[in-house]
C-alpha cells in the first residue's frame, strides 16, 4: 500500500511485523538498507534510508526504529501515478 510508514520484518517471515518507521507525511517511495561490516549501530542491524512523497529523506536506526535525521529535499516528490500523467505523449 502507499502509505507513510515502513514496516520492519525479516525474510522469510515477512508477515511478522517487528516495528514501523513512522515520520513521513506522504507515501514512502523508496527504502535502502545501509550496512558496513563492523559499523552497525548496535552490532546486529544496520541503518535504513527512506525517501517520501513529502520531499524528505530520512535516516533510521532499524533495531530501535528511531528516526536519526531528516533532510528536506526541496519540494514535493511526484509518485509513480503523478509522473506517468506528466510524461509527454
């Protein structure tokens, strides 16, 4: 669904929701996991970065689901439906 939260789960038991990353005010368009050997925040889980339709990029700590930083990207981002409707014919 296109909502403003990211669900945290583990493969292959993705139906078991361990937490949510809450903070975006519009849809979440993309999520990336950031991991470096020996550099995770708590030794077990990496960080995540999400970009939302609210025009923000957010950095998260996955184990605690804590929002660590927010960067305003300078405008409202278009969703896939918006981009398709604006494409030249």
